[in-house]
C-alpha cells in the first residue's frame, strides 16, 4: 500500500468514527436499537415558507447546502421532508413543530401539533390550509399510516385531504388500459385519510369527486402504481384556483409510503 492509499484509508476511518456515538468513557456504542416508530413530513400549507420539522427539540428534517452549511430553504410548499423517507422516532408524546428555515424569522414555529406516537407505528405530518402572513401561522395535522403487509400481486393506495376549502371528496383510480374504475376508500374530509385500497399494478388516471356528483374536482393523469408498493395520494392547494399551472392550484401529490 502506498502512502496515498494509507492516508485515504485513515481519512475514511475518521469519517466513519466521527459519525458514531460514544459513551462518556470513549467506547463506541453501537448496541442501541433503531427507533421503532416513524414520521414523514409534508409542507402542504398554501403560501407557507420553507420549514424544518422538529419533534420536541429534535430537528427531524433539514437541507445541507453545497458548502456544508444548513440551507435556509428548508422543505418548501409541495415538498416532503427527508427526500420522502420516514424519519425514526421513539414512541411517546411530542409537539411536532414546523419552524421557518429562512434567515428572516429563523426558527419561528408556524405550526405546533401535539402528537402521540405509538410503538412501531408510522405517521404522516401535514402542514395544510393557508399560511397567515400576519400571524405567521398555518394549520397542520397528523394521520397514522397503517401500511399493509407486502403483497407483490397488488399496489396499495390511499387518499389524504389537506385542502381546507374543499368539500369531502372520494378519490377514484381509472385504469388507462381496462378503463376499470376503483374508489380508493370513501368520502374524505379535510384533515382525514382514507383506507389503503388494493389496486392491480398499472397506470391510472386519478380523479376526486364530491358526494352525489359525477363531476371530477381534481384530476391527475397517467400515474403508475407498482405491485408490492404502498402509496399516498395527498390533495393540496386552493379549490378556488382555476389555473392549470399555478403553484397553488388543486393538485394530487403521489408519495410512496414503501
């Protein structure tokens, strides 16, 4: 081994060691189990600033800039924290907070949501409704994600309604090949989640409708669902917006739970 290879090896070892936790006596502790419960974070608050999410005092999401310093962008409107992955957390009582990531009003909490996290359970945290620029607050809620067991013959899909000025809606998935249409759960009010529903693998056009009407309220076409995967379709935006390109238009977000 030449001296350059040796130096590279030492630097890699140092990087690995620096990422590990140690007891006060300097002995590396790798025996602690990973947190059994999980949280996923969505910024669906219309006009809300970019935020970092916290569980009590623990920062759960943040974005690193190219300089290695935390970005002031945070999770922006329409975004999902941690790249769409779940963050581990121990079961217990939490105040889940969304705090402004920008330099102005840095770490100001715009929403605080008391949450009970069960052992081994998964949850999604949503900022929702409309950001109040005067009060610097936005609505929020938490839903449990009872993710079904892996089934490689079907996909599972459910609907979450995060639009505060919407009527209760049912999500329908229409297969683009067979034209078969399936209701994904029942009528879902604001801050509620429907049940995970099995769908054959395929490409689907998604539509929401209110009770007693055949008119589509929100539409998203050509969404692929793969067998063995689990998905949440989240409705966000402002129901009064008719533009098909505006950022705050009614929109159906597709995020994988697994």
